[in-house]
C-alpha cells in the first residue's frame, strides 16, 4: 500500500457546526444583556422613567447583535467552503461581540461618562473590523468569483461604517451623546439586511 493510499481522507470542514456554534454564542450574549436589565425600584411611572435610559441602551445593543447575527447568517449561506482560518476569524468576531454586554452596562451605570461611552464605541468598532476580516477569509477560501465574492464586492458600506465608528469614538471625547449619535447612525445603515448577499 502506497503512502498516498494509506493517508486517511479528512472530511471537509462543514459550515453547519460553525453556524450552530455562532448562533449559540450570540443567543448567550443577548441573554446576558437582558439579565442586566434591572426592575425599577418603585412602582410608579417616575421609577420606570429612571431606568428608561438603561432600556434604550439595551435596545441599541440588541439591535447591533441582531444585525451581526442577520448578516452573519446571510454571509455563511452564500459560502460553500470554510477552513481553519475561517473558524478562527469567526471566533475573533464572537470574542468582540461577547464584550458588548459589559460595555453596555458600564456606559449605562456611568450615566454616559466619556471613557465608558468610548469603550462602548470600541466594542462596536472591533466586531466591525473582525467581520471584515471574516469576509476576506471566506472570499479567499471560496474565490473572488464565488457567490460571496461577487456579493461583497468592494464593501464600501463596511468601510464607511468603520469610519463612522472611529469618528464616534473621537466625538465621545468632546460629547458622549455626539458619539452615541454616530453609533445609532451605523445601526440605521445596517438595520436593513445586506441586500448584496440576499440578491
């Protein structure tokens, strides 16, 4: 028996486990965020308004995580192959997303202080960069002429979003709410699923 025939044939890496694992991690991230919502100390409307900003921060972070889950789903649906590099790039994305509950709570508890709000912006910027890396790895694996390669194209939308994040973090040093406004703008840009991949 030759060396080539004796070598075991390794199965190709399937994307099913990657999708299932990512869905599980994202579900845990959302669960952690909702557990951070504390009930009002009183029973009147004023007590509810006191925790209103916390709920709005939760809603913004929930939308962000939902946007990543939605686009991640479409991205993997357009892929036919993944490799070890894609697995690590995906873990890199999930790592940064897992920090969103922490920075959300810190910003809320600090009443939008400068450093916590900038840290929140950083926890949104880094997944954006990680997602871009994942896209590039998947295009390299599947080829520029693949469905995912043709759909992503030059990714202007991704670069613009990253630039707005950086601007938001910088503006936070001047006014926290100016920075938050930038974070909201990016959420609105991505609220509609990525139609490049849908098509």
